[in-house]
C-alpha cells in the first residue's frame, strides 16, 4: 500500500525566520518585557526594530550581529597558551 502523505521536512531544511517578535529579541538580550517595549518606543532598542501595524518585529540578521559582537570571547587562545 502506498502513502499519499508527504514526508516531514528535515528541520535543517526549513527556512529560518527573517524577523522575530520584539519580546523574543528582548529575552535573548536579557531584557524584561517593560524595558523591551520602553526601549523600542523610545527608539533606543540595541538593534533595528520594525513597526508593522500595531506590532514590533526585529530582523534576525541585526540581532545576530549584535549578539556576535557582545558575546564573551571564549576559546580564543589555544589551551597550550593558557595558564
């Protein structure tokens, strides 16, 4: 017997979202809800925020760039140089 359903796509094959919610971005940056919205309204959120109707969206590309710049520098020296 043949199945008419298509196989589920592999998670790695699914496209990553281009934008995420403001709250999700705030959580990734360690910010609370109130602070996140206050910074967005004031235009002081650490990365670009889009206003789409009554919603906020944060482009993932800018958030990744910000997180790559602010993450602690770990593993930059070979183990033989530590000590």
